[in-house]
């Protein structure tokens, strides 16, 4: 029986995983326009002023076992070692001097009082209200979807959601926009135009619409490049290899929303 020949466009985590699985029964070639594989997960090799070599990771490079069961299974199959990590938000505003760090508990949050005063204290109460309202929007959507023949409710953007909720400009500039832009890796205006329900569903799945209860976060030990090297060592590599610096000449047109990383 002739093996199928499959071309996969893009050498990010989705493309590499598809190539790894499909290569068991087909000849697979990965087409990637960049000179490296890995997509957004990238380890940059830098040198600091004293000559020390540094490896700095960029990209959305954390995961947890609850939200990512298939990725966890893949890492186990490939023998990729993971370690505990964290995902947190820290904000520093050069304009008003505000600075706070959510992962450091009360001490990190209290640091914002020096630069923000009462406006910052009110912002913290708005964060709790924002979480509740976002979860309520998701719940209303689930109820509407359960009603047979009921019309779909109008879907607000994040900007429309914030305006309808009467959130302060201070909250929007110093929490909502930094928070969403960091998770979505996008400019602030892009964040405001994003569909609120889709965004909140992602945040809720990752335990980010509550102050407590976020799942334990993990990352690959060493660097993201460790997981890229594991595939050929523990399983069949793409039999057709990879073509780097070779962008696809043509692909079907599709509307793409910004990715959440």
C-alpha cells in the first residue's frame, strides 16, 4: 500500500504535533518560513555585559494538566521533563508611577498603593466586579444556547463590555488592557475589539477569572527547544523532513483571529 504524502504548513506546536502523529502512517513534510521550528515558543540566546551566555524564553510557554491533557500526554510520551512554574501579571506605568505584581500576594498588590493611591484601591474592587460580570456573561450564553430555537444574543466586544459595565478609565488602562494584551500578545486596540465571550471562555478555562483557584502551572525544563528536540529522539520524525525558510506559496484564505499567546 502506497503511503500518503502530506505537507504541513507551519512548524509551531500544532504543526509539529500533527507531523509527529501523522508520520506513523504517512510521509510528512513540514513547511516553515522561519529558519527554525517551534513557532511562538522561542529560546533566544543572548550575552549579558559581563559575557555570560543567557537563554531567554519568549512566547506562551506554560501549561497545566487540567486545561492541556493532550499536551501533557504528548510530553509524557516523548519523555519531555517539566517543572513547576507560574503565570502572573505585573504592571508598571511610566506615566503615573503605578506598579504592582499580582503573583506576590498582598505585598505585591499593596505596592500599587504608593503610585496609585485611592484610584488603585478602587481599581482592585473593579477587578472583582469584572471577574463576576465575565463569568455571568458566560453563564447567560450557556443558558441561551440551551433554549431550543431561541435567537443568539448579540455578542459584545471587550470594549463594548467594559463600556456597558461602567468601568473606569483607570481600571481599563491599568488592568483590563495590560491583562488581555499580555495573554493575547496583541496591541491594546486589538484587545478592545476582540469578542468578549470568546476571550472570557479562554480566561475561564485557565482559571483567570478568579483571584484564587488557578491550576498549578508547569513549563518545560531547560527551554522550549528541549521539547522540539524530543520528537525525533523518541518517535518517528517527519519522514519528509522540514523545509525551513520556505514559505507556502499558496494556502486557502481564512479569517484568523489573534491567537491567545
